[in-house]
C-alpha cells in the first residue's frame, strides 16, 4: 500500500509541472499521428495493389487467378510488415527507447542471413519480379539460354520448363538472365519456294496465291490473309519465291509445314518444276585407229 501511495505521489508531483505535461501531450500527439500515417500508407498501398492486379488481368499474358491473388497478398503483407515495423520503431523512439543498439543488432543479424543465403535470396527476388512483371506464364513457350520449351511451373525459387522432346529443365530464377517469349504475340511463317528458270513466273505466282488462300480457309491458326511477295532471290539454278503468313503465337512451324506440302502438290499439278540437283554424264567414244 505504501508503494502505491509513493507512485501516486510521484505522478502528482511530476504531472503538475507544465513542461512535463506539454512533453507528454505532444509525445502522445506524435504517436497518434505516426499511427494514423502508417494506417493511411497501408490503405494507399492496398489501393495501388488492387489497381495493378486489375491491370494485370488485361495483360496479353494470362495467369492463374490463384497466382495473381497470391502475389497480391504477398505484396500486401510485405508492405504491411515494413510499415508496421517502421511505425513501431518511431513510437519506441517517442517514448525514449534508444534505437541504436536495436538497429545495430538487427543489421548484424540481417547481414549474417544475407551472407549465408545469397543464392536463395537472389532466386526469390528474381522469381518475385518474374511473376509480378508478367514476363512469362504457365503454358508459354520460352527460351532461357540454350533451353527452349513450355513453361510448366513458375515458382518463387525455380522455373520448370519442358522441351518438345520431353526433357524437363528446372532452372533457378537467379540464373535467368534473358528470356525469349514466343507466346506473347502472333508469329510469322516464312516459306521460300524454289522454281526453275524455265517456269512461268506469273503462273507460279497465281498458283501460290490460290494455294495459300485454300490453306487459310482450312486452318484457324492463320490470323490474316497470307501474302505472296514474289521473287525473293535469283540463285544459280533456281528462283526463290517467298510467302508469308501471320499466325497465332508459336504456330508458325505447323503452318509452314502445311503450306509446304500443299504448295508442292499444286506446283506438280500445274506442271511447274521444282529444281533439284542433277548430274549429267557425257561419255566420249573414240574410234580405234586401224593400222
């Protein structure tokens, strides 16, 4: 009971001093302002995250909705923890806590963790930006260094791609320096056809136009009318004619094979020769000289 009385007496003595009352008042005001500012910062960050996730849905790259939500929550938690930590440190500073030793200890701990897990931290940070920036998505055909294939999984630490021959390549995200994405925009099929010098060029062009038109009607992979550009090159024994067709992403190989087969059939049907290497042998006969 005596201890409580002493505490009450101490409070009365100190709280009766104007400078102490003012210090407590302004300290409380500062703490309230710090807290409200932190809440406002988190609210603004949430609005920005919602806006970015909405813009992400309109991107040409389509990702799984669960992955998008996961990234949104990850960013929210990261910002929330950071703002709350700063807010707590500022409040502790207002109540007279010496933050120097605390920050020094946290810095040493963070430095030790950073040195011990440099590769892991690099993989995680790179994976975060790959997902956040929509560099590629599951199902896209991409090439990373010498590895080309279809993306099967994008993780925070590793990316898994499967090549067309069946091999699965697991690549740490920190090792990804440059990525070529073949699935973002339409691709272009380029077909070069060789005809002999004896062929009628005008007739060959008409046959090509009719053929590519028929191929366009047979497949949905071609998004625009194919174009016959004409004679592309004059070679030693043939003329090369070029046809181009804009296709859906990563379908140019299939379209080119289909066109090559159909063009060969139509050129044969119209009597237009496709040149090929020929060997002509001359046999010289000599009459024996009779004595």
